[in-house]
């Protein structure tokens, strides 16, 4: 443990010499002064107005005595750096952070206690008839003492916060791994781990999968601060967001801005124990974005593309379906195949309505009828079989998704 030395409080090489009897006299009064300082701190700082035998009471008493001792030691020997006492306050600061408390209470106690201690000890200095220059020097020394212990406490608090933050991040990473693991996840296990990770268990979650970035990005920070569990080291990088449909934090423009233009997919909203399902679909959608089946840019929500995700859930099976039902189109040229496939899909989706097909494709109805006659020759009666029509819609829809859009 490294306890920092105080800064911004200059040494006073020209400090007037202290009367030898002053340190001895103040040390003899130390217990009585500590009692009064402790009482004043309890009165003015609510966090320390607790039972004397509790942890706060013991820490308060030890801290008061240590600070007063440091002040007297400085009087007896200005060269004493007070390292042991600074270490005590370093640990006090660490304790506040590890307990999840603010440093404000401890710093308030130092200010209140330091001022009251100076009043009491200043009276002793005046009773000794010390020169005003010496009294002023004692005041500066009192300020320096308070600064030293406050700085040590702040350093301990900051160090513990840093370590606590690292540990919290590790716990949340383990929680994320549990939630996204294959296989069933017990709610009790999630609740136990979430408690240690200080993560309120939501009713529903969704997983966000992110496209890989060439450089380190900072978009995870605001989302993690808003309660998302983040793993930017996984492939693909992923985030688990709580209650995605219930708050505005992870939806709309604010979410897109937080990603800074990075392509992403949002899996469907699921129960917290079913997060792995959301991850699977978000990952599948991200792969389809990269291939151009889904829009390549922006944020794609799986809920808006469920039929596409279903189609591409088993691609080898999809390819078998396409090879079987679209075999008649293999007998025409590539350009003709594209036009006929486009017309056939539009005709099937429009309920065999020729004017609707013409409007949809921006062509003349007579052109539609010409192409339909060609399709009748290729497919025959299969065009009017309900089951075949469904297979054709699925096969043609998948093919249209793979066709580059101009």
C-alpha cells in the first residue's frame, strides 16, 4: 500500500520554534480534547451520531486520537512525516468506499473536528502567553494536519473505489456469461449472482450484438452506466439491456447515437432466464446484415424481421427448398430468371391480382400478363396448388433478400 505524501501544503522552514513544554502539555490534554472533539463531531455530522460501541464509534474515536496525536507530534518534531497516522486515515477512507458510503461524512468530520480541536488547543497556547507569531504558526500547523489526514483518507477511498469497480465489473461479466450460456438458467442462481454484482434483476431483457470495430470504441460506457451488462471483448461484442421495452434508455435515437454509427442488432425481448435465445437471434441477424440480407447500416431490431430470421434459421434446408421448387427457372437465362422470379413473387403476394402486380413493379399490366404466360409454361398447374404456392413464396422471398438492391 502506498500512502501519498501531502501536497499543496508547503513546509514552513521559517516556522518559529515551539516552546518545549507545549507539546508535553498538549499531549497530556489529548484524551480530554479527544472527548470534546468526538462529541462535537457526533453533534454536527449525522452519520457519526451512532452508538459508541458500533464500528462508526470506534473508527471515530481512533481517528480523532490519531489526528490530535499527529498535530502534537508535528509540534514536538516538525520533521515527523506522520506516516503511520496517514496510513490509518488511508484505511479509514478505504473502509468508507468498501461499505459503499460517500466520503462526504468523513471529510465533514475532519473539518468539524479540526476546527474544534484548534479552538481548544488554541486556548492552551493563549494561556501560556505565546507570541502571536507562534499562535499563527500553530494555526497553519493545524490546517496542515487536517489536510494530511484528509488527503490520506481520499487516497484510500479512491484506491478502494477503483478496486471495487474492477471487482464489480468482473462480477457483472460472470453474470452476463451465466445469462447467455447455452442450456437452462435457474432464476435463483441469477438472483444470487446479480445481488453480488449490484445489478437489479429485470423482468425482461434483450441482447444487442455489435459489428466489430477496427478501433476501441466508448459506446459501452453510457449503456453500462444505464444498467446494461457489457462484454466488448466477445465475438461479436454484446450487451444485455434490462427492460428494453419499458424505458427509453435503449430505444430510439438516443440508443443509436450512443452506438456512434456502429451497426448493431437488437434481439427479441425475452424473460431474463431466456437471454441466450435473444443472443442467438441477434447474432444471426448481425451475420445477415454483413451479407446484405438485412440492412447493412444502423440498428436492426429482430422483432421487425422475424420472417427473414425464420427463413435463414436453417440455410441448408432453405437451399434444398429453393432448388426443388425453383427448378423450372433454371431453364431460362439469368436476366430472364430475375424478371420472372420478381413477377411471380409479386403475383403470389398480391393474390394473383395483375393490376396490383403492375403497380408494385412499375410495369404495364400487359407485361405482367406476358410474363405470367411464360411462368404458366414453366410451372404448369403447380402455380395453383396451395402448398406449392407457399413453398414458392418462401423460396422466392429468400432469393429476393439476397439480390443486391439498387
